[in-house]
């Protein structure tokens, strides 16, 4: 039997976690539509309510200290003669 079919049957049979080997096989051999369908089915089984929300985490640091020296940063490191911008 095909490994992808075995993994799909395992997921459909209940709330059994995938092994590392199975997850790697899905990543390497599974196509995007199959992965999306498996994830969608698992979501419906675990959270049957019809509303879904996503959290976008933008962890922006508004300090004026530059430790990397990127050209777009406001810090003085890596920029001779340039002063840090105060927010």
C-alpha cells in the first residue's frame, strides 16, 4: 500500500499524531493539494465550528539602536557620520 494512503488513513482513523518519518514523507512526497486537504479535514475534526481566525504576529521593535548595521535601520553602527534617530 502507498505510504501516502497509509498516512491519510491514519489521520482519518482518529487523533493519532504523525511520526517524524511520516511528516517528512508528507513534506517530500505529498503535493500541496493533498497536504491542504489533510490539514483541512483535521481542522474540521478538531474544531468543527465554521469560523476560523488567524493571528498575524508582527513583533516590531521600535528602538533606535542598531546592532546589525543594515542600511535601512536608524542606528549609527555601520554608518559613519550618521546619528541614531529618536522615535
